């Protein structure tokens, strides 16, 4: 966020928690992009603060988290001291979550795969109206088609990758949607998935493609060729968001170039371009 936006977002998070009876003497910025994550102390709450334009997305995330926690999914939970809802403050949507102290060691591939298995099993136990992964792909395609800064060659690369993979709907289930390593916390309770607003429907391979390759290799029944193709698709979606003129990702120019290189590398791993 811009400095003034960040200042106001911090105040929105602080005021929301205080009004709910939680003590806030200090605010630590954990993450800052198009939304911010704040650690509020000493109540030790994680406040997620988004622009009010993302209110529907924030409400969806809270609903997903509430339902998954009820069936024992390995997910970061909402703070149990307050009502599970999104609060509007100033021009921001604020939700309050349990803060988990990170554990220093990396998550072993076997534990990472086990977290996926348990998360996908929990997702099959809830009923939720969620978009299909192809809806997200279509949104990414629209961004690519109207981006004024993409070269013709790079636009063709992204368009071909995004439009080249069809899915067998018979294998669909609810997914996390973006379970990259940054969205899996290593905690004293074990690995926990966070950032649940991207929940969608599709094959489990779409989720597995966000993880290191050795994780998918330990997931029983996975179609490893489809994982490789989904990995190219995921990097193409990542690149599409970075080429939006209004994208707020830090170091955007570097990430734009990096994203295109990763699409090409993933396509090479498939052996051929996505049909």
C-alpha cells in the first residue's frame, strides 16, 4: 500500500480490535501488498486489512475458514474471542485471525504432502459455492489481452498457456486455489494453510502444482503429467496479475520478468507446449 493507505490500514486494524475489547499497544506489519497483515500486541491477533473493494473476497475467506475449522482442516483459524465476520472501518475490510508463531525449520516434503491430503479431505466435507479454476483462468486471460505493456511475443506466450489446458470436470473438488509455500505456515500445531480467499473447484493437481515437485511426488494418486502442465498454467496466471497496470506487488518489474521465465521453464518441463 501507499504510505498514507498503510497508515490508515494500521489504524483500521487497531481500532477494530480495540472496539471489540482486545488490547492493542503495538502493531507490527507482517505483510504489505494490496492487503496488509498486522500483528496486534499484546492481544496477539493477526489482522488482515484489505480495501473495502475486496469486501466480498474477505467475507468469502472468513466463511471458508470458519467451515474448514469446523471439520478439522489444517488451516489458520479466526480469532476465537470475536465473532467470525469482516468489519468495515474507514475504507477497509478487517478480519481478525489467530496469530501463529512460526517454527524455524522447513516443512519436510512428506509433511507438506500430508497437509495437502488432510486439507483436500476436509474440503470434500464442506459444501460451498465457489468458482471453478477456469473462471480464474478466464480472468487472467482478460488481463493479458488488455495489458498495454506486454510485447506481442509475451502476450502470445501467456495467452497460449492460459488457453491451452482443459480439465476433466469429473475429477473436480474444492481446492485451496493458491497453496504456494508462502501460504503454508510451519507452526507448533503443524503445517497450516492460510489465505483461503482463493478457494475454487478443480483437480487436486492444480493445488499440487503450487508446491515443490517432491511434494506432489508423495501425494498418492496424483497425475504427475497434469501437475507439470498446471505448474505452467499457474505461472502464467501469476504473470498475468503482474502485468496489470495497477498491480501492487513489491518489485513488480523483477517479478514480471521472472514470471515469464518461469512459464517458459515449466513448459519445457512438460516436454511440449500445452495442447
